[in-house]
C-alpha cells in the first residue's frame, strides 16, 4: 500500500511562491521570537519568557497531539479528552506522592525515575479509560457531531464527579522533585529546571510521533486512513481497529500531558482538563485537523504568544489566543497544515 503525501500537490511540483507559502507556518515561530525580543527589550526577560513559552507550548502539544489525530482520523469531537487530562494528573501525582523518598532525593536519576513511573501509570489508566470511553460513549455517535458534543461533554462531567469521589473535592498542592525545583541563571535570565525538562519531553514526543507516522507501517495506515479511509479498508485493513488504537493512544497522551501540566502548575483540580480544552482545541484548529506538525507549531505559537503578551500587556493576554486563531483562519481557513482528504 502507498500513501499520498500529507499536503498536495507534491512539494517538487510547486512553484517558488507556492514553496514559500508551504514553508510559511515553520517561519512563524522564529518571526514571533524575534518580534518578542524587540518588543520586550531586555535580553534576560525575553529569554526567560521564551523558555517559559516553549515549555508551556510543549505541554499543550502533548495534550493536543492525541486529539488532533482522533479529530482528523475519526472525525470525533471529543470534549471528554479534558477528563483524561485530569485523570492522568491525579493518577500521576498519586504515584509521585507514594514515591516521596524518590522525589525528595537529591538524585536526579531517582527524580526522573519517579516522574517516568508516574507518567507510565497515568498513560496506562487513561489509555484504558479511553478504550472504555470509545466503546460505550463515542461509538454509538460516529458521524453525528452534535450528539458527539453532547455525550462527550456528559462523559466529561461524569468523570470529573468520579474524581471528586475517589480523590476528594479539594485541590491537591504538590512540589516538584528535589532536583527540578528552582532555576539557574543563564545570560542573566532565570531558567526553571522543570521547564527545560518539559521542552525536552515535548521535543522527544514530537520526533517519536513523526517517526512512527512516517517510518512505520502502522503510521502509514493511520496517515492513509486520515486522507482516504475507504481506500484503506478496500485494501483489507480493519480501520476500526486503527480507530480504537488511535483513540487509546490519544487518551494516554492526554494523561501524560496532565502529569506534566500538574507539575508545571504545582496544583491539580478535577476541572483542570476542562479548562485546558480551550487551548487544546485552539491548537488543533489552527494546526489543521490530523496534522501533528501543525499541532506542534500551533502549540508553540500559543505558548510563546501568551507569555509575551502577558508580560507586555496582561489584560490583552486573555484574548491573545483567540486573536491568533482568528488571524490564522483568515489566512488559512483549514488551518496552517491541514491534511488533504480524498474527495
């Protein structure tokens, strides 16, 4: 089986203006960083805000990466994705609290091991939860967007209430592992250690997803399924199983994002996932449905813009992401890097 490229026509067939237009989304991040430097003026403040924005963007990408595949491949509007973020945070933090000796140790190796175990536990639980969610709630409403919104919002509310039952209604405050607390100084800027870890995790996940989607057979099937599901099924592949696998993977990534975001905020609540869904959907929409690269660029733009604007004009920060989405959709109504589906 061969898959058509993510963006049509082929890059080699494009004229010079079309090639420049194809590269435009990739140029937005360095342009925004440069504009931020001139607007802020102070090198130390700019560097601090840039690292913070990249860290925030990476964590949003982790939460949005699974949803963009679910939305693009399965055409499912899943507001229940926010519940997986919250559950992942609570499961992960529970594991971290149980490993207090590891997180309180001055050993970086033990601290990272504790976070890794917490992330694995969160991904396993939310992956299993996603499997049940798809079978019970999502499967009966495939192809009906209004019903999908209603039932997945209902599922979100139910799971949030179950979190209250299991972990209680109160916020849970936490501290980061010992070696990831505080910051170090670089060029006069205070760089938080945990934010650097978040950037590293986000980059690793993005590279891993690209390799899986572009270098493996299952990735080929997923990409082909996004573009022409009927053709994939005609070739003998059970796309329904691919749907389930993508949904489970997306739910697991939401759990990972919940753990990372909980440690970033140092407080978790049952409604944290619901609150993050606004940013997650903005990233999915401006990136282009089904596009991991688009979600990655969109998440970094959201994180950087929000940090820069919050520093320069705090009142405007509340609407900066909506303004970004409006500008992108006016430029490219289908998102920056939409996957072209067969007609």
